[in-house]
């Protein structure tokens, strides 16, 4: 769809204003919706605390675990910790 068609549908006569609205809409879409996402699967190892993330990882969207708070053998998201944990860390970190 061309800008002139969008202007006709929206009833806008000014090209600059229409382009500004289109750019604002595209920026809002980019902010609200994740694009270029990739799923990485890592196996959890007993007594291992830290895991290496890929170098191209810029934002971690979700961590899911099998059988977490359920017995139906399904993946559930792990809750995010916002506050400092109540129990002290045995590693001292």
C-alpha cells in the first residue's frame, strides 16, 4: 500500500503529517512486538548454577521448565524474581 492510499483512507491531505503518523505507528509496533526471536533449548545439569547464553542474545524473554508446579508433564514459565531472595545464597554471590 502506498502513502497516498493510506492518506485517502484516513482522510489526511498533508503528506508530512501522514508520514509522521506512519513512522510513529511503525515505532510503536516495533516496541510492543518482539521480532527476530529465536528459541534456544538448554539442558539443566544437577548442581550447576550458571549457564552460558549465546553471544547474540540481547534479551531473555521467557524461561520454561518441564513439570514445574504441575504433574501433567508440560512446560510452564518460571516466575521472575523482582525482589532480593529471602534466603542467603550458599555460594555467597
